[in-house]
């Protein structure tokens, strides 16, 4: 074989190996990127929450979540890293609140595989992936207030831990 043939052969093997590596890496990334979002109603007094959640591609429909219950869904993040699920939420005497239930840029590291929202009349907490924590978290623990809405005498805060 000639020297130029050896160089071409080496380049072809290198490119093939790089493609195989990228395909395997991408496949592993897709497996890790499955997410579960759950919104738990803890308003009390038997008060239901009406939710309507969707992304650009998936409309999850309107849900009536009873006090003490939850609504959740599973999805895979897109390869562009732009996955966004947003929700409109309302309950008795409170009109509509709009919030991002999952925003890849905010939640990919924070939630990892599980975003849990706890909704009460006092606070709505995003609880990080409990399995990834070195110590258990208390649901009452709050971090920075990310959003705050006031309607009449009720204030709704969304805190991210």
C-alpha cells in the first residue's frame, strides 16, 4: 500500500470511530434525559386546582386536581435543550396563574429527572430531585423566591430549591 492510501485509511477509521462514539454518547444522553413533572395540590379545605399544561408539541389538556392529589407526566427533553412545559393554574376565587413547570435552561441541572411542584395557598415549591440529594429535604424548606403573584388577600409564591 502507498503512504497516501494508509493516511486515507487511518482518517476513515478515525471518522468511523468518532461517529460511533457520538451515536453512543447521544443514545446515553437520551436515556438520562427522561423527566417526570408532578404538581401536587395541597391547598386544603377540599379545594381543587384546575391545571392546563402544555409544551410546543404536547397539550396535556385541562386537569381537575383534587385536594391531596397530584397530576404528573413524563417526557424526554429535546436534543436542542429547549424543552419547555408551561401551565395555567386556577382555583376558587383565584383567577389564572401562568408558570413554567419545566424549563430546560432552569431545571435540567436543578431537577435532573424529577420536578415536583407543591402548591398551597401560601407557597408553591419546586422540590429538586429527592433521589439525587445526599440528605433528605423538608418540603417546608424554601430558597430564593422566583415568582410572586398577589390576588386579593392571597399571595402565591413559586420557590426553587
